[in-house]
């Protein structure tokens, strides 16, 4: 019974990882497709818009991958080495998420009320 639960959790974590990867892939294609189709029309999308859309897709995918990593650790025998590996993976992905958020928004998270261009509310 315990082996079936572990197998279910492993499969669930792997499925969530696949979803995270698909979110990034589909988000990338959607952003590039929207950009390419808008190049043919009158309302040309800016480079900044495509960067923001790509960044949001990557951010969402990273958040999903972090959730999958946390779920996957339930299966393993808890050892300090695996806890450190998980901590390092989460630290790296969180740092990437933070820097992408700053890149997309153009401001620090604690300055959310200020405008990107003027610095005013």
C-alpha cells in the first residue's frame, strides 16, 4: 500500500513538472505567434510586450515546477542531502522568479504602487 502511495505521488509530481514545462512552451509560442501576427497589421506590438509575455509564461512555469519539487520530496526518505538539494533548487528558481518579476514590472516588488515610467502612482 505504501509503495502505491509513493508511486502515485511520484507520478503526480512528474505530471505537475510536465504541466510547468508545457506552460513555458505554450506561453512562448503564444507570445511569439501574437508578435508575428501583429507585425502584419497596423498595431505593431512592441518588443517590450513580447518580453513581458515571455517573462510571465516563464514565471508561471517556474512556480509550477517549484510546487512539483516540493511534492516530490514527500516520496524520498528525508536525508539532509536531499533537503539541501531541494532548498538549492527552490532558492535558484525563486531567485529567477524574483528577477523576472523585476524585469517584467520594471520596479522592485515593494514599489508596486509606483508607475514604471514616471515613478508616480
